[in-house]
C-alpha cells in the first residue's frame, strides 16, 4: 500500500492551520486509518449475511430545534454578501 497524503492540501481545504508537528501527527493518523481500510478489503465476507437495522429504532421524533444564528452560519465562510455565501462565478 503506497498512499500519498498531502496534509497541506487537506488542511487548506479544511481551513486549518497546522504546525509541522501537528501535520506530521495528522499524516501518521491518516496513514494508519488507510491501512485499516486496506485490511478490511482483505476480509472474506461472501458468507456473511448483511445486517438490517430496525427502522423503528433508528427514527426519532421530529421535534423543531433552534437553528444556527447568522454569525454561526457564516463564521467560516470565505466571503458573505447580503446574508448569502459569496462565491466566484462559474461559467
């Protein structure tokens, strides 16, 4: 398994600022996670029955809750304009 992980790109896309130590730690953890996923691919599951979740137990009552405030919703937005996310035009 040879996976190349670009931590700087992931951090930028996630809008995170990582120190060199944090980036190294993140890379190690992501590589470990990818290794675990590769190990799962090696399992022989042809005789294993799929699990079916009980739909009644996974549903909850539909109860209204308070949504995000304007400040919370736009806190990490690169730009906002007139209560909307501002993005470049795509032609």
